[in-house]
C-alpha cells in the first residue's frame, strides 16, 4: 500500500480509504452489513495496509460510527489509523438536530466521539451545504474544535469550488483552521469536478477524496441491463436516477472491454482511472463482499497508458452538477 499526504497537511493516509456507510443497521438500508458481518472487512483492510476509514454520523443514524469505532479499537492502536466522520445531515426530527450551526456542530461532535469511542477525530468534515447558517459561524465552530483537541483536521464534502475557496480565504483572514480536504462525487461517469474543484485542490493544496469512484457499482458491471445484480443495485433509487443513459453504457462497455484485455475486473480499471487523475488523493471505496476490497487494492497498482485513459474518457458528455 502506498501512502500520501492529505493535501498540504502533514497527515499521511493510504492511497485508498475504506468507506464505512455499508456497515451499520440493515433497517436503514437493506444492503448494509451488521457488526458481525462488517468486522472481517476492517480486519482485511488493515492487513492490506489501509489506514484511512471514513464514516458519517447519519450513516445508519449513528450505528456505522459505533461499529467503525469498535472494530478499529479492537484491531489497531488509535495512533495507527486515520478516522474521518461528518456532520450536517438530520440526526433527529428537531430543527436543531441538523445543519452546520455552532450548536449542532458541537452537539454532533460530542455524539460522534461517544459513538466512535475515541477522544478525538482525525478528519471532521461538513457533509453538505447549510444555507441557513453563515459560513463564518461554521468555520469558527470547527476552529474551536481543533483548538480544543476534539478534532485534528477539518474537511468539506459536497460543496462547490467557489464555496471552498471562499471558506478557506475567510479562514486565512481570521487565522482559523482551514479545510485540508474535499470529498466530492467523481468517477468516469461523473467528471464535473474537473472543471473547477480539482484545479482548486491542486493549486490550493487540498486533498481530494472522491466518493462513489465506481458510480455506485455501475462501473463494476453490476447495473447494466436494467435492474441491478446486487441488493443495493435493486434498491438504490439514486443510482437509477443518475446513471444508465446511452453514454454511461458506452463508457461501462469500454471499461469492460479494457478489463478483458488486461485480464482484470472492470472495477479495477474504473478505479485505476480515478487514481491516475491529477489531484486525487484517496478514493473512498465501499465493500460488502471481500472481493470488492481485494479488487480495489489491486487497482492501486494497475497502470493505464495515456491512450487507454483517453479511450475510457472519449464518450463522456457534460452533465448537470449534482450540487447545482
């Protein structure tokens, strides 16, 4: 496993991060694994050299954090791995149980620390945009968490490039902690982050953490031809809404064709392409079957030539931003 700096920070993370949304409570999503089913994935990830684990308070309404924290505590010393979680999404019916106000951020971090069973969070990320709260209120609250030692670094997820640039500009002006990373949607079927966000990350020293690098399984060969071939594929309404058009199928077919030529799984080709893109730090991978994890780690060593990358990219057409 290779390790890289998270942006211009001194934090070293594995080239892949294990996304923990799949571990929690099946009552939340029918494809989610229980604690007993999840533990082998944490064991194998650590064996393979992954030291970066990403979850969020809203995944299984906190159960993902509980499982992630418990498994990691029992398997590795706290200073041997990087633990990331997020705040913003509703955690209850009340108007103060969501968003990026100072109140909810402090309530959220205390609840996350308790569920994770740890004294600090390595990377605390705001999980979306809260248009009701001024960014300076959010940034000051996050800065205070860093100063209190509850959080080591802060990051942002599901924001536009100008919002991240403005936020870090304000942080610099006030001498507050700045965002060190961006976690946004990015894969062969959704490349809109190349317009501004990836350029910003490269120029401003931000780590870029793509979520859904396999387009929710579509590029792994799980979704073509109508209903999905997995539990998630059959129930994931968002995937069915985002992907499945003619261009998507053409790109997926090219991924399949190139994979056959190289004698590898299609997911390895699609993930390798993401990792070849300038500015990408650590894609967030999901795994509910052990071969998902094995294929992902193997993809880190798969080399794609410039011609092969162009072959995969050629059919792409601009899409409406998922954050518009």
